[in-house]
């Protein structure tokens, strides 16, 4: 046991108290705030049930309190044990709220309150506990060394699998979002793919246009201000206004040129959406291309020249590789923004996950809104992480050495 | 051979180099020295056409510089600068093999060549070839810089204060390594420094400049023993004869021990002699022979 503790201590750094506090305090919400939200039908106002309103067993809440106490004691008086204590806490705070949620649903079902039309969703306490869980996992991943990260991720996946099983077991198939999803499962996949297609193509176009524009801005000082002004002015136009502005000229264009109309160009739908999204994605790409090229150290540039590189070789072998991490950061910003902006495309008939959101708003069906929002957030996080990885890869030399700022 | 004919370079009102005439012989080390702003770096940078002269011509291998394509000219002229300028995104071996790559060598041959050069500059290829520049110390980076300049075996080497940014101990080692490498490779070298001892230690010829004008061009001994004007006399200082001692390298001196791989000079021998109980000490010469050294012999060796 002592061996294990020594090994853990050698492979971790001390945990920070603030994130732990961030994790501990909101967890108390599970006791004081709603655990389950029950609505008699899809759009009716519901009723929240707290722990005290239901005859739930005390054990899960007690388990949560005990692990919290263990963590506090470990962090204060037994630092060798703090990593296992934090891991225990992270697992508990992840699964307990959903166990309670499931128990509450069973309770309501047995009481006959969960008829065919009724829907349930997690109460405020469960959501707040989710924030606590995020803080705990984040701190855990940060404080263990790289070699142990795999283990932590495995633990996290196990906890998530457990939660998934809780959500999937009866009577929780009545969770509102799942009901909404089941009704529209085909459409969901279509719109998800359309969302990815729209934002992906917009970023691709913005890269194809923005990188050369950034290079031109870098080479020609006089054009620089003009290019930056245009791209940053575009960013200030509200996205709804932008879509609106595009409708009239595109509709006119489509009327005037039948070939374009045959290709599917019209005032509403994919074409204006793609144009608007591309325009929005331009600024980060252009600006970061310019910055990336501008921060290549003059000594490195000159040494390339003095080695006998032609202008072209210098550009491809020195300037581009050194600018690449900064450029990728720009594309990353553009991509994350595009995932969010594409939502608005749902308004002008271009589809995408925004469709669920605007449908939900129109029908006052919050669940449908959430069904659109969750995958958008997920998509944004995935895109962000992927580009972060690419960025790290492209900056190998600088990162590994660590001495270059 | 590098020839300057009436070379002048101006920056606006200021004349950086004024009517320079000078010839750097093949296989020799020419050190440009002088106070800050004397035009020594400008002179150097005109040789590989990083700068263009306003008047006069520079010839390399009896052909005027303006008749060369700048990029291909530079492939034949190795260049080492104080800030080293290694490309941060390339590994050490890729940095060294850069000019060979520009010349179109195959990858296996480039790797082999990089290892050879790491050996030449005294770095273990196993340890260093895959590092990134950011992982090197100042001295190591400078060695890699020299290796890179030598990679394609260029006949010419330009060095702009190559040992200026490292600590004195490392500098001494680097200077010695450079001298050893040069004695084997016999490149035609133009080196800029503001360190007179470095100039005396490394140079076959010293070009002392002031305000863009060449004051004196000659061997270290000539500069030290017969300065042509008051400026040169002042620049080399009243201890110039002591500096002369450093120009004579010995094989060994009794009782002397220096840093790893370094060799004693006549100056070290004099220091030993001053603290010796006898009137003479034994020294080994560079050719391996032995000699009794006393004060008179030292005077003879310094004043040829």
C-alpha cells in the first residue's frame, strides 16, 4: 500500500484547492435543488422534485458526503492519498446524481405520475452536479502525470458508461430529450451531417481564400490595412442581418442567370448560408496567416537567405512551417465559430442542427431546443480538440525544447 | 580568392565602407576588426550579396559578384552569425544538411554528412542529431551553426562574430576547435570580431577598420609590432607585445594544465617561467621536439 502511495506521489503533482472547492460546493446542490423535473406533456410547465419531496434512500447522498469529506481530509492532512481521494470523488460525483435521478423516476412511476404523455428531465441539482464533476475530472487529469492519464480516462469512460446505463433503463426512456430524438432520429442524423457539411465547407473555403489573402497582406504593406479592414468589418455584421442581406441579391442573380439557378443557387438555402459562413470565417484565417508570417524571427529569415535559399524556398521551407502553428490556431478559431454560426443557417432553410433549435423555439418545446444545442456544443468541442492536436504536431520543435517563447 | 576594388557602401548620408581595396588569399583566415560602426559587418555582408556595394566591385574566384546568381553564390559560401539563426522547426541534422538539401543531395547522403560534421565540430551524433535547436546550449548551437556552414564543403566561409554570444570559457574552446578545423580544411575565411585577442589567435591576416576606412592590413605580428598610425597603435594597446605571445602555440609546457583539449601558448610558458625557480623551463614545440625556454628565447620567438 505504501509502495502504491509513493508511486502515485512520484507520478502526480499536488492538486489545487480552488478547482476542488469548485467541485465540492455545487455538489451540495443535489440535496437542495431539484433532482427530477416532471411535465404532464411536451409543452406544459412542469414541477421540480427535490430530494426531500421524494422518499429516496439516503445512501447515495451519504456516499457523496463521505467521499467529499475524505477528499477534504486527504487534501489537508494526507497529501499522499489525495489523488486516489480525488479520483473517488470524481467517480462518485459523476454517477450519484444520475442514480438519484433514476430512483426519482422509478418513484414517480410507482406513484402513477409518469403516464404515456408525461416527460421527465434532470433537475437543476443534477446539472449543477455535472459542473462539479467536470471540475473534478479536469483537476484529476491535470494533476496526474502523463503516464497515468490513460488510467484516469478509462475511469472516466467507465463512469460515463454507468451513467448511460442509468439513463437507458426504464422508466427513463421517458427522458424528454430522448423522446424528442426518437421522434426525429432520421432527421437528426441528416441535420447533423448537414451541419458538419456546411461548417466544414465554409472553413475550407475560408482557408482557400484567407491564406492567400493573408500572404498578400503580408507581402504588400499597402494592401494590408484594406484587407484587414474588410474582413473585420464583415465580422461586425450580425449573422441574421448578413443572411437577410444576401437573400435579395442572390435571388436576383438566380432569376437572371438560369445556369446558376439550375446549380441550386437561390436567395434561401445552402448558397447564402455557405457564403455568409465563409465570410465570417475569413478574419481569423487572414489575421493569423499574417501574424504567423510576421513573427518569423528576422535572424532566421536572413539565415535562410544566407544559406542560399531562393525566395520561394525561403517561403516554403522557413516561413510557412514557422507560421503554421499560428495559422492553425486561426483555422481552429474559424472552425469553432463556424460550428456555432451554422446554427443560424437553419433560419434560411439551409438546415443543420439550428433547425431543431428554431423548431423548438417556435413550438415552445425546450426539449427540442436542447436536442439541437447539445450536439452543437459537442461538435465545437471535438473540432477544437482536433485542431489543438494538429497545432501541437505542427509546433514540435518549439514545444519540445520549451525554451522558445 | 576574394578581391575588393574600391568598394564603397553608403547608408543615406553615412559612408559605412569607403573605397576598400583588399585581397583575401585562398585558404587563409582574414579577420575584420575595428570599433563598432567601422564597417566590418557591412563588408562581410557584401561578400555573399546580402548587401550590394554602391561603388567598386568585389570578385570571388576572379569573377565579379554581380555576375553570380545570389542564391547559387551563397550555396558556395558558408555563413555563421552570432545569433546562429538555426531554423527552429528543423532537427539538428536537418539544419546541418540544409545546403546539401538545397543542392539536391539524397536523404541518406545528407544524414551521413550531418553525422560527419557533428563529429568534426565535436558533438556526438548519437546524442545531438535528432535534437531541436531550442534544446541546445549557446555553445552547442554555435557548433551546429559552424557545422551547417561547412556542410556542403563550400570553399568560402563568412563568420560574423561567431563566438560573441557565448561565455569566455566556451569561447576559448570554440576558438581552438575552429583553429583545428581550419588547419585541416583550409577554407578561405572572412571573420568579423571586435575581440583583438580572438583576431590575433585566429587570423592569418587582420584588417583593422575605422569609420569605413581600412587602416592596416597585415599579419597579426605586423599589426602588433609595426602599427602604421596612431589609431592602430592605440587600438592594439600598450600591452601589444603581451598579445603577441598568444600568436605562438606550443605543444606542452611543464607544469601547465588547461581546459580539456586546449593547448598552451607562449604566454602560458612565460607565466610558468616567471614562477619557476630556474632561469629556464622545458617546453614541447608543435612539431613534437623539446626545447629549453628562457627570456631571451621568448623574445626571439615573438620577434621573428
